[in-house]
């Protein structure tokens, strides 16, 4: 078993490196036949990675449930790929491949750490994908989306107020509400309505008055999150706001003023919230508070160091010693057993998704949809940065999950829906090109 895991870790690295290289090769290729071959090779890599990962899980767990889970995942991947080709032939299959590869890595690591959570993650992802198939139709057919400015604002603010009023404190923050045993983190879904509000407001009018109104509503969103001490999500909202305002107005004064105000607010949050102060202290010197707030960071750093460049091998590390390893510290767990080289390839896949979204935002003609695309892409990329930066002690820990990879139903569903919106915009652009 030891030799099998040791050999497999190099195969994992080779497969993901090949997948990542194919991503960037696809972006520069012009020939459609070559692009199809690249997509086909990525699909083979996707299935091989999933089979190899779950083969090791089955050999170590001897669980019938995990065998059924593997069958379900392979079926889910096959149906998703076929349905996109049949229902949306103009969709970006590169985006689909990347989404499924990130989900596959997440399924493998979460199941290795906690089998029941791996099963739940799969069920939620499959359900979210079914919902997501409807989204491109809505994007293409509903022409009123750009005129629902205040509906987006109302939904977002009311949802966040509901969490502030009803949620229990977990990890120092009010994050989610439990309804009938199902935990919902509304801020994940509000990320979408927030971007739609800003895009609708600023696509119609970029006067100082309009920007001021958009800023006031954005400040209400961020302010509620701050009161809930969900500061990681507040930061994601804030950065998305800065980028959308700049892209819409092309005036650097707005984001500069926003950064100054944000910096002042960060200093205020440090002095007002003990939760924030503890995280900053843990970031500066986690070993000095090892027994309390620094424990998670230190264990994460130990895991990354133990993994080295090529990892210990699946089931040969000790990622279970990291608190909340399946959620905001899953990157450290992956580094330990799959290695730093594998994680670099993982980040390259994430980056290729962002580049694809940016490319779309630069070419789509509709101003509203262009802002939606860049806003959603910014939220995705910045969330990856916050997660990896927090785990590696580059920045203070924020409690943000790694999209599609970390365990968390609300995060997975919202990310899948965000990517479905991007697919709808991609199809819309292809429709414009064909017209």
C-alpha cells in the first residue's frame, strides 16, 4: 500500500500538470479541431484522476459507500459533459472541464478526510448542477435582468439582515442559518445579487450621483457583514465593488478613494473586534498563540512543510490534525498529501478559469453583462487568493473556502451557479458573433 501511494502521487502530479498545460494551450489555439482534441484529452485526465484517487480511498477504507460514491461521481461527470454538449453546443467546454476537475480534487480530498462529508458534497454539487442547467436559458431569454436593480439590492440586504438577526455565532462570526436541519450561508448567494446590482446600476448611469448611490448600497452590504463579523466575505464584496466601479467608470479616483476608506475601516475593525485582533496576532506570530488562535495556522504550515514538493502520498500524511481541514484549510491538506507541485498546478487551473472569464468580459458587447462577468470573475479569483494566502500565512486567515474544492454546500452551489451565469454570457457572446 505504501509503494502504491508513493507511486500514485507522481501520477497525480503528471495528470494535473497535463490538464493545466492543456488549459493554456487551448486559450492560444485557433484551430477548432485541435481545440476539440485538447478538450477530449482533458476529459480523459479528469476520469483517470478520479479513478486513481478513489481507488486509493477504496483500498484504504474498504467502504461500500465509497464505491457507490465513485460510481455516482463518474456518472455525474459523464451526464454533465453530455448534457452541455447536447443542450448548449455553444457553451465553453473548457470551463466545464475545469469545474469538474476542481470538483474531482475536492471529492477525493474531502472523502479521504471524512467519507460522509464527501457523499454530502457530491449530492449538493449534483443538485446544484441540475439547477445550473436552467441558468443559461434565463440569461439568454430574460431581457429584463438589467432593469431589476433595486430587486437585487433588496434581496441581498434582506438576506444578510436575516443572517445577522437569526444566525448563531460560529468561529467568531454569524455565517449561516439552519432551516430544517439544512445549513444555508446566504452571503454566498448574495455574492451574485450584489454583482448584479452594481452591474445594473452602473451600466445605466456612471454619473457621480449614480456611483454615490451604488457606493451607499455596497456599504450597507459590507456593513451588515462586518456587524456579523464575516469579514472575509465583506472583503470579497469590497474588492468586487472596487473593480466593477473602475471598469464601469474608468476613473482611478474611485478605487483609490475606496482603498483609503477600506484601509481605515480595516484599522477600525482591528480595534473593535477581538476576533479580528486574534487573527492578526496569529498571522504575525502563530507560534506565540499556538494553544489558541494560532493552532490551525501552525498545523497548516506543518502540513505544507511535511508534504514538500511531491507530497507524502494519499493516506500517508496526517491532514486530520488540521482543524476544519475539509473547509478553509483544505489547501494545506492537499499540499501535505499531493505536494506543492500539485497545488501549483491546481492554482494554474483556477487562474485559467479567471482568464477565461476576463476574456469573455472584454469581448461581450452588452455593458451590463460585461460588468456581471468581471464582477463574478473578481469574486472567484479573490476568494482563491484569500484562501491560499491565509493558509500559507501570506495574509491573515479569513475563513474563506476554496471554491469547488472545499466542503460547503452554499459555497459549492453558489460557485456552480456563478459559472452557469458565465456560461450563459459565453453563449450570448457566441450568439452575437453568429448573428
